[in-house]
C-alpha cells in the first residue's frame, strides 16, 4: 500500500521526453519547480519564473502552444482593468499568450460576493463572462 501511495504523488518528470523538456526550457530557461502533466497529444508544465506561477502547454514535439502567467493586479493593462472594474472588484488576473495574441482572464467579485470569470482580448473586448 505504501508503495502505491508513493507512486501517486511521485513526480512524472522522468517520463517526460527530453524534446518536451527542451522545448519548455528553450522558452523559459530559468523555470524552476517544474511539475508535468501529460495527455494524449500534449504536455502541460506548471512552473515558477521569478516567483510567478506559469503554465505552459506544449505539443508532443515540444512546440509551445500557449502559456499562462499569473499577474499582479497592477500588471493588468489599464484598458482591461477599467473594463473589469465595471463588473466588480478584481480578485485575480492571468495573461494567456497564444502565439502573438494575448487574452486576459480576470476573476471579479460583485458586491453580493458572487464571483465571475471575465475573458478579454488585448483590446478590452469581453469574450466571456461566466459565474465561478
């Protein structure tokens, strides 16, 4: 029993192919505390860079598809912050980079304490508004 529990919590980094690790480190050479998850056609790495959590998704060939970066609230572009403030108090923010495009995922809290996920494009256009 002890061995099975150990295997559940054991890092899967050893089973990640070298090309995938190399693909991640090509874009994020200073990444630390990397935790990997593999699916059928892609790999996801959760890691820290300069004390900020990032999540990167790579193809089975090690090509970066997208990455997410947690943002400090003062890092949110002004147009996004202004638009989000119309919906409630900003609680957290994530930048989502896909190629050269950037989207912003914002969690807001309304006065009644209900929370919503807002997704904006880089110009401040609201793409999604759903309760969380």
